[in-house]
């Protein structure tokens, strides 16, 4: 790292740029001037931090959506959290650049190319020039856009194995060993991955014709949990609980709800109610260990009554 590069961090303008961030990252990873912690990181060690930063972005948005006060106060946290998430991508790209694999500019190029390809209704000729020249986009509805998006993604996955299969339609997937479920990351949280698997299968026609089927499946899986427990087979019961959870995810899909999102909302409500239980019991000069479960339930229901009706 040259002194000139280090001097680049001294910024006279009021706002830093993306180039400043890339310079900062290269200095952090510099063998001579860098930070020991940053130098010790690799792709694998960054993954937990990347997931944490993504969830912190989601947390700010969720808290803003349920804010009892001014949501702008909560959303003021979003630039910092988005910056932390962006920094993860910059970090991965810096490591790759050191290994002479690719750099952050390659990431931007690949992303822009992919988004142009996936939005033919907005960029008819697959380039930014069409919009710059005033070419009007195609008028399509959201369902058509979603269907085309999935088709393009499927074609992208197929071409990773054999370029010629770009000519295939999505309906033919499976004939060459591929699946409509390909591309759902295995590293996703189980609830999010279940939602994506369910959604992809449904788009291929594997879905209940109405919400009644989803309810029936939940009742079926719950009965199988109870049956396994009645037989004393806890291992089987645990498997059936997994099936029950997946059936509930299908219900969420039928209701056009993101199960991860609605569960985060439930988690927030649970925390608020339980904090009320703790405070109410403490106000009585008691503790959770001393209180009975019926007493806790009384305070729990009182907390629910205090919530605004939805």
C-alpha cells in the first residue's frame, strides 16, 4: 500500500464516496498498515457477520412498521445498518481481489447485467441505452412480471450447466436433472427456505386450489404429532412437528404472507407481553420463580388487552 493510497483517505469534501470506501477496505486489509482482525478474515468467517447485518436491516424496518411513535426516528437507523450490510459485500470483493478472482467493480457489472436481463419489460434491448434514448418499456401486469422473472432465473440456472439449454422452457425443467427448486440457498434460515421452496413449487402448479386444503393439511400434520406422542415415539413426533411447521408455511404462502416477517412480528409482541408479565409480578413484590403459571397468564392476557385492536 503506497502512501498516496493512504492519503486518499483524507477527504476534503463533506461526503465520502464509494471509491473512498473501497480505499478504506484495501487499507484495512493491507499487510503493513491493516487491522489484524480484518486481515484474519476469510469468506467463511464473514458469513455469520453477513447474516447478522442482514437481520439488523430487517429489524429496523420491522420496528419502524410497528412503531408507536414517529417511524422516521426508527428509520434514521437504516443508513448505518445498510452501510454495515454493504460493507460485507465490499469485504468479500476485497478478499477476492487479493486472490485475483474478481473485484467490487466486477460485482457491480454482474449485478447490473443481471438486472437488465431480468427486466426486459423495462429495458427492451437489455441495456441502459434504451431508456436513455427514450424507448418506452413494455406495459405488463405484476403477475406477468413475476412469471417472466422466474423463467429467466430458471434459464440462468440451466445455463450454468449447459449453455444450449437456454432454448429450453421452464416447463421442461427436470428432464436434464435440474429442478424448479434449484437455486434456493441451503444456508437460508429453515423458515425462509421453506417459504421459498413452497413458493417455487406453487408456481409450477403444486399448490392447494383453495385455503381449505392448507387448513386440512395443518390439521392432518397436527394429528400425526399427537399420534406419535401417544405412541411414545418422540423422534417421530419431532419429524412430524417439522411437517407441521412446513404446512403452516404453506398457509402463510396462501395468505400472501412472508412467514419470517410475520413470525418476527409475533416475536416482538411476545417480548412486549412478557415484559409486562415481569413488571406486573415485580410490582406485586414477587418474582417469576415465585409466581404460578395461572398468575402469569392473567398478566399476559392483561397485556394483550392493552394492545391496539387490529
